[in-house]
């Protein structure tokens, strides 16, 4: 086991600070969710909570994808968007994350797979789909490799 040089310490402190930031942000967002749940009990208007519940996991997914996005930002290349990944994984996961909100909307009776999702997953399925969508969304932004750049082995 070698000694930790300056860059390893900086990396460690960066990840630790990022983890603390994410934890505090998630706790604040959970507090907002509790406040919205209390508002539903008083006003019987559930749409704000349903919308929040659909987008809360997406924000978590985006937070999970930020370290990879920061690495991508540091690459010297032009920005691009991976439409194949977005359409193949992102769009279905977006549908899954918005499922409960859509279910209680006027189009809810016409949603495909409604009984399957509600029977097996309840609110867990949309939450997982939201996390996946947020992660995929931020992961679809990438930098195209320059054709004149030398191919290098991936760093593991």
C-alpha cells in the first residue's frame, strides 16, 4: 500500500464533499416531500405531490451522474448527444418515472402496462425509473472523440 500523494487526497476530499452535498440536498428534498404530503392531507390536492414524486428521483439520478459528467467536461472535444441511448433507455425510463402522474391524469385509463406496473411495483417502479432517467439524461451528453487524437487505453 503506497502513500497518498496530493492528487489522491484532493480526489478523496472532492468525493467526500460531493457525498455530503448530495446527502444534504436529498434530506432537504425529502423535507419538501413531507411538506407536500401534509398539504395533500389538508387540501386534498395531490397533483403537486405527484409531480414532485415524479421528478425527485430524476434529480437523484442526475446527482449520481455528475461525477462522470465532470470527467466528460474535462475532455478536449466537441459536445454531442447520444440519441440512441436516450431513445432506447431514456424515453422508456421517462415513461416509467412519469407513470403515477400520468395514471392520475385524464389519459390514465389508456396507459399501456398500467395494471402490471401498479400490481408489481407500486411507487417503487416509477422511483427506480426516475433515477435511471436522470442518470441516462446526464450520461447522454458526451464529447465526440477527435479523429486526429491518438487512441489510448482506458484508465482503470
